[in-house]
C-alpha cells in the first residue's frame, strides 16, 4: 500500500514539474531561490496569521464565558389551586360567607 502511495505522489510531482518546465523552461538558480523565498515567506506569514487569529478567537470566547449576562427577573407564576378555605373558580377567588 505504501509503495502505491509513494508512486502516486512521485507521479504527481513529476507531472507538476513537467507542466511548469513546459510553461516557463528551466529557471536559473537565482529564479529558483527567489521562488522558494517567496513561497516560504508567504506560507510562513499565512501560518502566523492563522495561529494568531485562533489564539485571539480562543481568548474572545473565554471572555464571553467569564461575565454573566444580567437579565430582568421574571416573577414566578404560582399554580392556582383550589383550597378548602378559599376555592378558586374560573380564575376568580370565591369567598364563602
């Protein structure tokens, strides 16, 4: 299985290299150095950006959890029930005389 994957990867690299050489020809050593430098620096900047952004988002989510959200206190709705002393009918208190 590993041999198949290695062969597939090497074939992909060869195909990409052939396509680039066909388009641009063989670049000089200075051009190769500049290309590697540009690609390396751009990937490094992107990596640093994603790491800093993820650390910032972690801190932002933690700050939201630290502070409690204040809300209005809603009054409790007590269950209306019939009592032996004061029976309730249709939501109105009925007092026996």
